[in-house]
């Protein structure tokens, strides 16, 4: 798979261009390759989805090295710029900068850090989402910027609305994280309507590009985000959820029907899988490199 020349530059263009951009969730090499085939220009390496695919909960049960491994496979299989969900950075400034450096080595284009502690819990689970101290979290951002500089896009994710604080707290944090060197702000909300994030965008005035994750306010047409000057929309977990639904359905039918005859039209053909992962390239390489006799 050909990689875009400079993944970080490609992600920077997606995030800073005046057009609304989209990042598709992926959680392994296969889902990354499928997103590329579908036409997405960039990927979101979702902590929730990577955790789920590894059989873990989105509560930092997967280690940072687990995440780095998966991201490397996603980069290899897709060649696309990847914004990695770095959770809260797996600790303090030191863990965060080590994570960032390793992600860069493995081909990531950016990392997103959220202003919570370690271990974090998924933003849609329960009500306990204690926020990090603003200065301490700003130190985490600065350490990442000082370590990876312009080679890795740094997105600062604000959990103030998730934690039940208001717009003022969110805006104050955005100012601090911008001053700490963030390249973009991800403002997250768990409401079923986008009023909070649109109010944030209205007040924030694009001092840095705004990234959103409309998992819960999914009914909103993207035109609303264009009108609001949002930079980037992350479809954050839908490849993983499609896999869950698809695998559950097929497993259920195979056990009930004691046969695979009926499900054949409902699963991908093997030829499709071979095409997706470039088996033809391997055949050509064998011609070139294997002895002929
Ligand atoms: C993820 O995809 O892991 C995210 C987005 O961080 S959310 O699940 O909405 O917190
Ligand atoms: Mg996450």
C-alpha cells in the first residue's frame, strides 16, 4: 500500500483547510484498509474501538504499547494519515511525550490527548469523569509539542462538557491548551443535540480549528457543521460497531442453521479480501524475486 508522502502534512491540511473534513474510525489493519478503499482521506484510531477489538474496556485496560502496535498496522495497511486517540496520555507529561514519540515512529500523523487522568473511562460510560488540572494538562501538551514538534499534529480534547461543566469552563480550557501549543481543539459532548458544541464554536471563533465527534448527536446534518465553521468530523466508532453487528448476525445464523450455505451471499467473498489486502502485489513480487526453477 502506498503511503501518502507526508502523513502529518496531509492531516494538517485536512484539519486546517476551510472545507469540512472527515476522519473515519479504524481499529486494526483490516478496518483501516476498508476505510481507505471507501475513499476516506484520514483515519481516527479510536481508543474505544481498539480496546473493543482487543477484548478490553475503554478504561486504559489496553496498554500504550498495545495502541502503538495497532496504529503501526493501521498505517501499514492503509497508508493514510492517522489521528490517534491517545486518551489522557497514559500518565503525566512524561508518559504522554513517550507515547507521542512512539506513535510518530510508527507512522501516526497526530495524537489527541484528553484532559482527564489515568486511567480514563469512556466519555459515554457513567458519570465519573474527573477533569485534569488545567496547568498540569497544559504541561502534558507542552511536553508533547517539545518532543514531536511539527512532526506530529497535537489535538487537545476538552472533556468539560462531558464532566458537566459549562461553556465558560470549556472556553477557558481551550484558551489554555492553545497557549500550550495545541494545533486543534476537540470539543466533546454527550448530548443528543449539537447545541453545546455549536455554542462553543460560535464563541471560540476558530482561534484553533475545531474537531467534533457526533456519536450522540448523530442526527445532525453535516451542513450544520459547515455553517458553524467546524474543521473536522470524526465518525468515531462505526467500523467497530458494524463489525460487532455483522459478526453477531453471522455467528447467530451459523449456529442456528448448522450450515454456512445460507450466509454465503451475506459475507465478503475471499476474492474481495485478497483484493483488499493486495495479494496481487505479492504474486508480482514472487515473479520478480523467487528463483524460476
Ligand atoms: C474514541 O473513539 O475512543 C473516543 C471518542 O475517544 S468517544 O468514545 O466518544 O469518547
Ligand atoms: Mg477514546
